[in-house]
C-alpha cells in the first residue's frame, strides 16, 4: 500500500504534478504518533492529506473533514504545551524529523510518544483521522493571535494579499516611490488566478504571475512576506503572524506593521454549499481541490463526483481527468448551462446532469472511506431525489464571498448585494481600500486594473474606470447561487453554513412554523460565509445582513488602538421601538432598551458588543449590543441589554474597534418587545 495514497503521479502530460514540491527530496515526520511521508515544499497539512489523513475528528458524533479552512494547530511533542506557540498546519512547512502533536487533546500528546504510539500505529495502521474531539473546536486552532508583537515594521504602503490584484498594487506603489510591504498567507504568490483562468485576449495567469513576481523581486523598495497571515487591522496598523524556517526549524513571530496606506487585496472565499454532511471527510470545495493538486499534487482518492453552480467546476474536472482521476459525474445546480468547458467535458465522455443540488452526503460504510451523495432536483414544483452515488471525493463547488474580515475589523461597513449574492464592502475608510475580488471584481484584467487604481486613489488621484466585462451569457452561462438543499432536514448530519472553526449550522425548525434564528442559536463568532449562507436560506433578512456581519464577524485577537471612532450622527434620530429580528433571544427572553453614555464624544456603531468586564472578548459572554444612536444626538448609543447588574449608573464596557470603552448605563427605557 502506498504511503502517500492521495499523491498524484508526476507527469508532463498534466498540470497537477505539484508546482511547489521537489519530488527528488522526500522527507518524513511524525504527527500524533503516525509516520507521515512527503516532499520538500509540502506543508504539514498537504503531507498529511497526501498520506491519507482526511478526518480531524468527531463533533457530536459526526466526522469532520480535514481542510485548509479547518485544520488543527500543531506543536512539537516535547514543547511546553503553550497554545500560543502552536502553528497552523496549512502554513507550517513540512520538515524532516519533526515529531508533532495536534493541539486540543491531551490523550493525543500521551499517545504520540513511546510504546503507546508504536502500539496504536501497529493496531490502526497509517490511519485516516487525527482522532480529535471537537465539542469545543476553538481549542484546536491555536492561540497565536494572542501573541504580542515581537517586531514592528513601518512602511508607506502595506498590501495584504499576494494575488494578481495585490501584486499589481504593490508594484504600482513601489513605482510611485513608496516603501512597500506585501504579505501573503500561502507559501507562494498568485492567489486564485490560476483556478479562474482568463477571458479572451487576457494575459494568461501563469504569465501574469511570473511577470509580477519577477518585477517585485527586483524592486528594492518591496518586502515580500509569505507564510504570513494578517489577523487584525485598526486604523492603518496591522497585526500579522509569520512562519519562517531557521536552522531546520519552523519559527513564528508576531508582527505589528504600521503603514500610511493599506490595500486589502484579500480575495474571495468559496462558499460552502448548504446540505447535511457538507463537512464530512472527502467533501470539499473546488478552489481548495485545485490548489492541493496544483501546488502539491494531492488529490483525495481516485474516483471523484462533482457538483457546481459555475463553469470553473467543469474546467477543474477536465484537469483532474487529465491527471488520471476517474470523474464519476458532474452535476450542475443550473438547468441547461452553456460553456466551452461543458462542451469539452462532453467530448471527453464525462457524464453530465443539470438541475441538481446536493441533498445529503454521508460517510460511506467502508474501511476505504469515501462518501455517498444524494441529489435533489433543483426545479420548482418537482420533489424528487436521486439514488445514492458513491465516490472517494465529492467536490461541492460554491459561489463567492469577498473576504471583508479585516475591512469590518477596521470599522468598514458592508451590505447585501442581492444581484451578486454576497456581502460587499460599503463606504470608505481613511487610508484603507479594497482591491481585486475583495472589492467584487471578477476577471483577471479587472483585478489588475483595480490594483493600479486604488494606489492612485490613495495617492490623491481620481479612481480610474475599471472594465470588468464577462463573456455573453449565450456562450458562457452566468454563475448560479451557491447550492443549498431546498428543505430543512433533521438528521444525524447537520448542514453547516461555513467551512471554518465556527460550526454555525442551518437553523432547524423549533416548530413547523418557527425556525430558530441562526444568530440566536449560535452565540459564537460567525464568519462571513456563515452570514451569506444564512441570508440565502432565509435565516437572516437581506436588510440586516450587514449589521449581523458587523456585530458577529470580528475575529479574535487584541487590536491596537488606531484612534478610529464613529462620527457624530447628523440630526435627531428616532429611538428604535423593537429590536432587530435577528437578535431575538440573543440576550435572554426579556432584554431592555437602554441608553449608555461615554465620557467623550464618540458614537458607537450598531453591532458593538457590551460586556461586564474590560478584558472579556468572547461574543458568547456579551450582555448586550448597541442597536442605534442615543436619542437627542447624545454620545454613546442605544443598547439592548439582557442580564446586567444594577440600574442607572452601572458601569459596563462597549468593545469597538479601539478596544474596550467604559460606559455608564444612563437610563433603562423599557423591556424590548419580542421580534
């Protein structure tokens, strides 16, 4: 049996040999007591996946797949166990001789060394699971965001995101005389451009990435930081976490990067289709599958089933088939879609079916793994489903959500774009701009134009027009919405809304008429794709999506005070008489509308959470939330507060983008009516 069952064979006849790995330099290391084989250039995650590990563990009895969006942090077995020193698997380089253990499980640390490790390896073999308990998934991700900065960098322009928009912005700023820092969380530059390809007459992605990479390397005023993830932004100060290799060891450091200007070229997330079992082992998105194969030559299994709402899924299937993968079938949520890639798939003999969305995916009852997938007909007034289809891997492609987390963290606004089906950035921030697909642009040329335009805008020039043209629909059908099971189905497997550590799930009916709000039922931090999915399935109203995102999508981490605060609201504002529907039950059955005052002139933005203590950051422990401006043009805000000690004069803390702010409870108005 191959020690790397999920590694594709190298060949000149296909594009999935693994551009980032050197197959002439094999290496081995241990993870939770198991021997992992890989190559120079692998990450710990890519080597683990190549070696057949596809499951993180169980959450409420349900197996959860290992992926780039959800992978536990790791640390050496002989380390102190400090979670701030654990490193993310997806960014940590695989190095020979490592002996690692995943975070979050004492029994894994015990079983990873000595006789127990040898016994388990003999009994279980190489294993397909990391065997973690995920009842509290936040404990497995590491606490590296809590590290205080170990170094401070200063620059004129900071670009976050090394795709073609970010690379263009960095080159443009450097050419204008700026000192530039460009940070990218992946090991290499290029972003997702190679997945999307090009329109007619556009520069090919490989050519554009090569050209821009060479240009940036030759610019002495540009500092490139790969393996570096930005996780906090206040004003124009960014917090980031970098992993480097020194003397054969992976070493991390926390950075504070102070800039005059910040470009957020953070790209777009691929949404998770909503159906029971959508996070089962072997189920994953199209973009993640492409990067595994393109960069590392990794593909889960030999038989793959596809479902896609866009034409890029067909292109991925063709590339996989060229690499020797058996494409069982491609299903499409759209009816009678048109594309040159669809024609190519037909000519290649691939079975196609339209008008189908995933109904459920369950782990196959086999020691060899895989998934069993049923589809529902996505046509109104037709209630039918297919027989189960088995495959080693089910690629469930989704739509797109611009990555706005840092934008929101810095105080930016967002709102629902019904035509595009995503949350989009709105308004402006001083010294901070969105670029590329983070700003909603689609084609490669538009993303590069955007990178040039935002630098001009930051330097005081008017924004240049951007041509984001698409191929006519008669030739290439537009993207459909992210697939979602049209019914809310109770069962052992849940329909999760996102792919990360939050595990928000589709609301299930408390009664036949009353589905529980996803916000009330899930008091943890939400992710942007959670909110976008909840809007699509009707759990959050479109009009309230931006407010929910502002309140619930601020990631963990201590952010420096950038001096930003909300401007004074113009004129008199009427007091809200009822809380927003999405907050029903969030702060208990009988919250009260209250006015909170502050000792300066700031006005809190709706969505700022209220806590009993200044050191509290967990959204689940918030006692209230700002829902609007205080009446009469006063500073502070109008709040909905649940259980809080004391009446008028009580001291509480509002957490805004500058940190915790002490406020005084000035007046309780009345009990907030039920939404």
